[in-house]
């Protein structure tokens, strides 16, 4: 054992690289290594011989292992020193310009809308983008013959032959989130529901996938007057104007009664939108008082509670506020477009600090 110890300690000390060191480890301690073979001989010895040879072999094995680890560490340090001597960097040189990531206008406007409604006590609710026919249509009082249910307007998921279960759809609005939130939390409630929605349409102002935010407020004494105030405050904050005039036009939506389209007074002088002044009107959203059947479908008693709902296209108000002419450009993945219309990543919208900087 003294000869083995002297032999391997000398070979380990003289090893020039880690591959050679590994070969020595296998030669000494591997499955068929010299020290390992000596360990196997213990079984042929008498108990008295094993009492002497066993501890000596274990001590030898530990010493060789320690020598291998120390040499490996020394070789690593030497390699690092050599690399540091060979590499050189002039830290006085100017740094290279690196492109900074931008926030997409859709994300920015979603954050702006969230900040405004959060200040009015609305929380954010989310739900699945693939919805059942019941949540997307039936619970919202949309009858079976309504045009929105046609396959030319709505994306239905594929069903296997013989599958007679109700179909699923890519949600056409975020209103199903309102139903799910009422089912889960009951009334009173005050939420906004931003997210992606899908409809079979594609032109300069429509895309098959777009973004929408809907609002819902349910309580015992909510009226259209509350709806008007909320929308006025939202428009003033979002377009950053001191005053705004809204016009409510009677309309029809299956899930609200009464229903109203909402226009804002504006002007288009020089092709630039100015909100709150001028003689023009611009439609921005739909709204109304939640239909009693919708409340019943969500498990809320319409004889006790009532409230309002509204919906606005995030892409549309982003186009209006930031002068973006074509909705399709939002989804073209053109970095030049994003660098022009994008927002700095650290500019978080707040009401006290300013929505858009």
C-alpha cells in the first residue's frame, strides 16, 4: 500500500490536465482500479488481517481522492489564470448602443384603462378564451336565431362526427367573464374584463382577433346616471382632457335594457382628433343597464340588484388616441412600426403621474 500511495501521489502531482487526471482516477479507484482490486481482497482475509488492512485501505482511498480533488482545483485555477492573462478589455471604450425593448400600444392602453378604472374602484377579472355556447350566448340573453351565432361571424371549435354536446366557441366578447364573476362572487360587484376576443372579420378597422374591455357594476341602487358619470370620467382621463360631452343614442343589445351607443363630441381639424371640442361626434362604445335575464342566468336576483355594463374596443381607442391609421398593423410584427408607436418599458401609467408620457 505504501508503494501504491507513493506511485499515485507522484502521478497526480505531475498530471498536466483534467483528462489525464481522470485517467489516473479510473486507474486507481475505478471499478477495476488497483486500489479497488485490493479492497476486493479483503473478503479472502482472516478477520484479524481485515482489522489491519481494512482501515489502511480506506485511508489510502481517502488520501488519493483528496489528492485528486486538490489537483483538479489547482488545474482549474491555473486555466482561469491563463485565460485572464490572454483576454483583455479596454473598459474606457464607449459602450455599444443596444436596442431597448418597447411596450406594445395594446399593452400600454390596457394598462392605462386599468389604471383609470382601478381609481374608480373596479377590479380586473379574467376568463377563458374558449367558451361554451352557454356562457358566450345563452347566459347573455342572445337568442338562437341571432346573427352573432352564425358561423360566418363566430369561430366554432371542431366537433367529431356524432358528438351532440353543445359547441364551444372562441369568445366573441369578454361578457362571459362577467357571468363567471357573478357566479363566483355574487353581487354587489364592480369589475372590468379586458382580453382577446375573436370574430370572423378582416379589414382596415377589423381583425379576426382583437382586444376588448368590458365593465360591469351591480348593486341595489345603480342607474344610468352612474353609468354616464363613469364613462365621462373615463373619457376625460383616457384622452387627458378637462371636459368632455357624451351623447347617448338608443340602441339594442340582447344583454342590456335599455341600451345605448355612446358618442363623444370632437373635431378632426387637420386630420387630428381633438376630444371635447368641435361639432363632430364619434361613436366609441356600447352600454346599457344589465338585462334581468342576464342577472338571473348568473344567479343574481334582479328584483334586488341592478346595474350597468359597457364595452369598448382597446385597439380602437388606441388608434384614436395615438393616431394609428390601420388596425391590421397592430399584428404585423413590424419592428419599425413598434419602435415608432411603442412605449418605453419603464413608463407605467398612473393617474397622478400621467397616463402617456
